C-alpha cells in the first residue's frame, strides 16, 4: 500500500501551522500575557518555546518521518510493546478533544451569523449563558439539545468530512493552502481596524506593559510551558502523522522552527486585535481594562460581543472575528481526525473514504452531548482531564520511549542528515531530562490541586463519572486496538535511519 504524501513542503508547513493555530491562539494567549506580566511574559513564553516546544516538535517530526508511520505505528517500530501509547493519544483526541472542539466551532459559526444584526442584544452575558446555551445547573441535568448549536455542528462535521474525504493532497493540503492565508489576511484586517479605535492604546498598554515582578511566581513559568505544549498540538499524534507523509528529503528542523514561530507570532499578533477592542470598550464605558477583560470563553462570547455593539461597523468587525475563529478551529479539527484516520489505515488497511465517512458520523453523534444544556459543564470537565492528564502523560511517555528505550541518536542522525539546522547533544539532554521534568511538574501540580478539592467546584461524582472515566475508557480502548493483529505489512518495516 503506497503511503500518501504532501505535494509540497509548503503544503506540509501550512497544514502543521493550521493544526497548531486554533481557538486558544486568539483568546487564551492574549489573556495569559495580560495576566502574567504583559511584555515580561514573553521571557517565560520564549524560554518554554526553545527549551520544550521546539525540541518536542523536532522529536515528533523525527519519529513520524524516520519511522514512517502514524503515532501507533511509529511507536511500535520504536518499541513493540508501546503501540498502545500511540492509540491512546489518537483515541482521546478523536473521541474527546475533537468532540467538544467542534461544538465550540459551532458556537463561533452561530455567532458569525448573529454578528450581522448584533443578535446577542444589549446583554451578551445573559444571552450567551441563559438563552444561547440555556445552561443547566449541574452536569447531571443534561436538559434539551440546543437546536441552533446542533445545526451548526452538522455544518462543521460536514466540512471536516469533505476535507478529510479528499485525502492528504487534495483535502488537507489544499484546504490549508486556502485557510491559512485567508486567516492571516482577515486577522491583519482585524488588527489594523482595531488599532484605529478610540482607546486602543489603553488596551495595547495593558496587553504589553512589562511587569517583571510577576516572573517570580512559579505558576507563570509552569503556565507558559503548558501554553506552549498545548498550542503546538504536541502529544496529539498529529505532528507524527503529518511528518510521516513527508518525502524522504525534508528539512525537519527548519519546518519545526517555522511552525513554532508562525504559531507563536500569530498568537502575539492576534492579541493586538483582542486588546485594542477591550481598550476601546474600557474607554467608552469609563472603566479600567481589568473590569472589561475576561478569560477564555467569556472573552470571545461575552466581552467581545458587548464591544461590537458599541463599535462603528461592529457587525462587520464581528463577522470577520467569528469567521476567523471558525477557520482556525476547522484547520485544527481536521488535523485531529487525520491523526486517527492515519493510524487506522496504517494498521487495518481500511479504505479512507469509507473510514472518514463513518468517523464523521460517529464524531457528530459523540459531539451531541456537548450541545445539550449541560454541554459547557461536560466540555469543561472533559477538557480539564484530557489536557492536564492525557496529553501531559503522552508527552512524558514519548520522551521516555524515544530518549531512554530507544537509541535516540538514530533520530538525531536522521534529522541532521535531512535538515539545514543541525541538532546536537543539547537536544538529546532536553528530550531525556528537561522536557519530562517540566511535564512531570505540570502533572504533579494538577494532581495535587485535584486532591485538594474537586475541579471547578463540581461534585466528586461528576468528576469521576465524566473526567476520570473518559481517561480510563480511552486507555482500555487503546489497549484493545493495540492487541488486534495487523492487517498490513507496514509494521514489519523499520525506519529510514
């Protein structure tokens, strides 16, 4: 069976960037920078990028390219008893992250349509939580399915299916060659438009004003590493699958640096649009920036809509903003589906078109629980457990597997053979010692907080039944799939190194 390949290095780069740039780049990074010392936050952020983000990305590119396979196949070729780890990664992102991620994109699509007539009215907070989500009081009260969200979800899953169905070159590569330039142009429009608003300079000062005293707080450093790890799609199995589609002569380190720099540069750039608008809003209402800024979902669906209602041309600005979120979201969601599709095709030799169609239907059905009135509560719990435990454990295990149970110099030699930027013993030291240590600190910190009190004020029953069970069931599923016999001969071949 001939393995699919990217048509060009640019196509691969745009797809990797498309996977990395997601909703969090637009709303999470700028809020973190504001909270953690503005311009001073760039010190821990860039430190994390160079000591963990880029080394791990080089590792994932190297594993996929040198071992020639999706995460489960590549891990099996490294150590035959570790195939399960690859399956766990691609299963919990396919039947976890992408299920709720597509629902958030569906919200963005709804808000794109609402923007044209500022349909959230004069109280965006009440509209979002009480009318749009119609939130129930606890995760056990699922309530009704919110039909506007359900219909948007159908559209999002259809787009995912249409891109994946066409394969690597005609689907993923072509879509990202359209999506990424479009996203960059639309973001630039938002940034330059927002900079012209009255009060924009207030927001920019709040966003970038350096407060070096914040850097003495260890949490700032841990969160910087956490943000880098998640924003680059590390531990998802995506970058391994994407690198496996590269031709033999591919500049791995250059692609890793470019992917990381474009992703992080985009986050910083998009923050100017976010905080210029918040500055405008603060000035218009006569409030301090700290009174109008909120984090994460509240920023995108409450604070921003409120500002748009006060802004000249706010409906058009809003439409562009939410369309940006939709584009960024879809480019990430298709990459998650591809990581799982790639793994199943590698092991069972399944037909891509049939497989993608079946997975899209299953994915849509699995997403429905997040469209209910308890959807946001379920989303919060599942996201917390998968990102804080699933992804971090995969990251640690990946470093142990490649750095200790395998001759990592094979990967190093392979990377140096095909790359313009060479890696030395420093990279091996980071992979073997430093990155697992940082991820280990993040894991222990999360577990310590978990034991102190249930996450988010939810009951222990909800935490166990939704969060813990999601992790346990995906591990069991991974072990079951890993023990199935291989239907292809791919696993018998080694790597290129």
